[in-house]
C-alpha cells in the first residue's frame, strides 16, 4: 500500500513510518523542514512539503494514496484551542479526499479524558469537555457516518521509549528542578502506557483489519499507579518521593497537575481481539530504567 503519514517527524509518527517500511509499504510523509525531508528521503520516503494548514496539499496527498495515518498535532499548550481547531480542519480535509472509497483514514486521539475514574472501553464515545477542546475522535466518528472508512487510535498519556519528550520527561524535569518526585494523595490514580513500537504496530494492523467507526486503545498497560511512576523517577534521580495534596500539587506541577491527577485506566480488549495486537516491548517502569530517561 501507498500510505500518507502526517506527523512524520514526531515521536509516534516516525515509529509508524519505520514500521510501515519494515512490512513493505511505501510512504508519503508530510514534512515542514529541510532536515526532516532529508532524513526521510534517505529512507525512500516520498516527501510532501507543508503543514496541517496546507489544505490543498493534504487533500491531494490523501487522494493519491491508499490510506492515510494522521499522527500530527501541535502540543503547544499555550495555544491549545488553536491546535485543536487546526487538527479538526485537517482531519476534515483528508476525510473529504477519501470519502466514498474503502481507503482507510486512521486518526490519532487521546485516552486521558474518555472515562475519568473508571476503565475506558473502546465503545466509549468521547465526553464533551469545554476544558479539553480536542475533537479528533469525534471528527473521525462523524466522517465514518459520511462514507469515510475512518477509525481512531487513542494513545495513552505515556507513549514511551528512547527519545520520549512527552509527559514522563516533563515530570522528570520537574522533579529534578524541585528536588522531590511527587504524586497526589495516595497516588493510586492509574495511567495507561504503551511503547512507541507497540503503538506503531497497532497502526499498521489497523490498516488492513480495522473497520469504519472502530476505536482502538493503544494501552499495552491498562493502568500503572502514578505513585509507581513517581517512585521510579525518585529512584532514577536519587531524590525523595512525596505525597502532595491538590493545592500543593498545583504549586509543584503547575499546568501538569491536571494530568498528574488523572485516573485514566483503559482496556484494550477489543483492540487486541479485532486486530490481533500483542504488545511485546518493555513496560513503562522498566523502560524508564533502560531507555535513557535519566
């Protein structure tokens, strides 16, 4: 298959491209910089120069391919509303290019706010939360009712592995700066996690085994007590571990406090059954010790 991938230089997107090439697919990749274009050209990847705002290029690239995998998202939380609007428009443009065909569109979303306080299931529709305006999931579901073979991969708060620059490295930076690795309350709130290579495998399997409207959970680990993550950080840095109340957590973690306090456990039973997905990479705690996090 010839597959168009957005977010190609990202932590997840780059792993997806490597996996697709490994199993024999050809790839077109959206790239904004000369450096990114050069790196991927050396791998035999065809480069589409542009960004998510270049709608004509997104549309043309999508129409010219057998499938689209959308992993791009601007995670600058200082302009989160704008990033969400940009994402929604881009998904719509790519979906329109595939409408009426069987060619799959795989859209990336998050697990964090699907079912706070209970185990999230693939059958759960995303909640409407004005504080979290990302609508990648809902947009893909709308397209599925409009004749697009669209489906969603929901990623957990921690997608880990060598080169991780997500939540765990930010937690490590906070702990290093404050001299304390902290958690909130009893630290029993649960974070799902997945290794980037296991996530890449899920996307690859969804191309041929997924069906329109499917939602997949890339939760290799359904839920790790946050206290265990804080303990691993404390051990890795050689600093104390401490429990904080909610007011202390806001002062300690700043904007990260909302994510630190999440209870976002998630089942992947449907995903494993539908796709035959079997994660084989190290879990988060083991990976933190061996993948250069400290």
